[in-house]
C-alpha cells in the first residue's frame, strides 16, 4: 500500500504549553514513572521522566513542520509484477492483539489498542483479522487508503527550541506493522545483517539500552578509548523513499506490498 500520509490541518495537531513542563505535568510524569518502575518497565519509566514537552502549534510552526521533509517526487512503483505479499496467520494476529497494552495507542479517530482487544474478546475477530491482513498485503481499497494512512501529528520541543514531529498512525496500520514484523522476523533480520557490523535497532528489544551499556563497559575496560557521537540532521526525512522501496523489494519482497 504505497500511500502518502495525510496532511492534517492545525486543529488536528496536539498542542500544549511550549517550553518546560508545568508543575502538574511534572507531578503526573513522576507518578507514571513510579508506577512503570514498580512494574519493571524501566525504559518506559525513564521515558516518562525525560520526554520532551509538547509544542504550541500555530501557522508558523505548521509551516516549519511541513518544510522538514525535502521536496521530492513521490516514489515510482515498478511496472514489474508485485512480489507475493505476506499472508498473515490469523493465530498470530490474535496473539498480537491479546498482548496490546490497554489504554494506549489512540489514533486520530480515537481508536486505541483497548478497542482492538475488545473486538477480539467479543468474538468479532474474523473481521479484524481480515482488515489487518488486507493492510499487511497492501490491498486496501483506494477510497479507504487516506483513512488508513492518516496520522495524529504531535510536535515536541527539542532542547535547542526546534520542533520534532511525531506522527501516530492509525491503530489498524500499527497493528498490521506489528504482525508483519513478527511473521517476517527471520527475513527482516537477515536483511538487516551487514558484514562486519552489528545493528541494535531492528527486531531487538531494548536495543538502545543494550548498546549504551556495551559502550559504558567498553570505555570502563579501556580508559584510554573514547567515543565519537554522530547525528545526521533531519536524517530520516532526507532518506530517499524510492531507495527504501527498492531495497525492501529486493531484500524482503513479501514486505513490499505493505
């Protein structure tokens, strides 16, 4: 399903006071972080304390967000027959649904993970599985693609005062992505392997934490060594979408339709 993310007017952008968080926000963050830490969800607890404040979005901020992706022609879909799409296992879809956290993941339409679990628990799972399977295979009806591709956009204030856009996609599309990643895990994992390199991003739970601790261990064992942080400016937005699609088609053909 090669679609554009729908551009939404400013009233659909979540906004809050710009700059530092208020005392009420900080208190709520501490309460949430404490609860998460007691449940053993330490990474989420740290994120609750360190998350950036939401920006107050007006016409000027909207224009700045729109300018982040470089101007480029949309990807060209190959005339060659599309690779055989992924066929999701219904059992896998239902297992993923049962593991979704209730009370989280609400999209632009107000639908969250709890609603999907409610559908599954009420015995209406066949229709849900069919919808997710069609999204995963890229077989969404043209008139429904804008709905599936629409995102809830949030703008976070970075420490330097610039904005970081966060797009929260349709709960159905995110569920499809989770299922696709689980079913195609061996193929995706093989595609991410690069000779002489180790990746900590794809299909690795707690990859960032693992990498941070490995670096700390390496530096403590070798005090004379150092690290060189590298951070590309607007890196993901500057990636060629055409190159991404072509690479997916080459390395993980079953993922291309999605």
